[in-house]
C-alpha cells in the first residue's frame, strides 16, 4: 500500500516532514464539497478566520473521513490561505475551472447591476 504522505514522482514535496494535518484550512476552502453544497474554490462557511472549523465536534462525515496526505506537505507550509488554496487547485488541475466560474459569477453580477 503506497504511503499517502509520499508525493507522486512529478511533485517535489515542500515539506517532507508533513505527516499529519496542521489545520491549514486548504481542504476546507479549495475542493468542492457536495455534501456541504460548498463550491470549488470557495471557503466553507464553517471555516473561521483562524482556519479552524467552527463546528469541528459536529462536522459532517465527509470532513471526518478526510485524511491528510502528501498534498498537505505541498500546501500547508504556504503563508496564506489564499496561497494554499491556489496551490491545492493547481495540484488537482482545477485552476482554470475556478477562474471560469469566477468570471461567470462576475458577468452575472454585472448583468444584474445593469438591469
Ligand atoms: S490541507 Fe491537509 S494540512 Fe491542510 S487542513 Fe487539510 S488535511 Fe489539514
Ligand atoms: S465543516 Fe468544518 S471541517 Fe468541514 S469543510 Fe467546513 S470548515 Fe472544514
């Protein structure tokens, strides 16, 4: 069974010492979480400014079952949540999708304002 803290060969981990969750918040902000109706690239409403979960003790199963892995070593050492989210999306090849959704959202907003 592969060690989930070892990055695939094409990724050089920034923190080879990361072997557990450090609570960086990236996985609560970057991926879409269907069970929480959380869109891609948008922070979960339960994520506090300190990158901690406000409902940690009663967080849903999807969050309880999430396991830290090598991606944490890539994202957690970065200095801001924004940088961590950007890297997380980059690793999973989701950057363009998020940018397209943001642009659609802005266009919608501009349309609403001009009505
Ligand atoms: S990305 Fe990894 S280190 Fe950061 S909060 Fe999620 S599991 Fe923890
Ligand atoms: S409910 Fe808590 S653990 Fe789950 S994504 Fe939101 S902030 Fe993260």
